[in-house]
C-alpha cells in the first residue's frame, strides 16, 4: 500500500523545542540602563537520533534571530546517534 512508500512514511519527528523560562505569568523588570539581562531557557529534541546543532530565538516576530547556547548531557552512542533532549539558554537585554 501507499503507507510503505518512502514519501509517506513518518520515520522521524520534527524538531521539538520549548521555552522553560520565563515561566507562565512570570513578571520581568524592564527598565533603564542599570537593568540586567534575562536568561531565556528551554529544551529541544530532534528525534531519530539526530543532533540538535543550533537553537535560535526571535524577540521581534521573526525579523531577526539570536543564537542560543546549547548544553548537552550525553555523548553520541556507538552509532553516532543522540537520544536525549538538550538544554539551551540565551541572555537577552531587558532594556532594548
């Protein structure tokens, strides 16, 4: 049947990522020149043993993108596959 054709088989997941901080309903202090940056945090997973190689966030509805730092907690297995979620974080200014 058609479900055996490679064009229709779902073998892999789309990349999944979520923002963990700021929390829902968290209030951030925005303000003047003395404001500290805020660390946005999250996690990501690619599925299929694929390695997450970058995470980007946008603060202006996709007009520009910022590259986050990835934190890995595993080494690839003997087949070069990655099966764990990665954590990511990025400091963003609260005064832009």
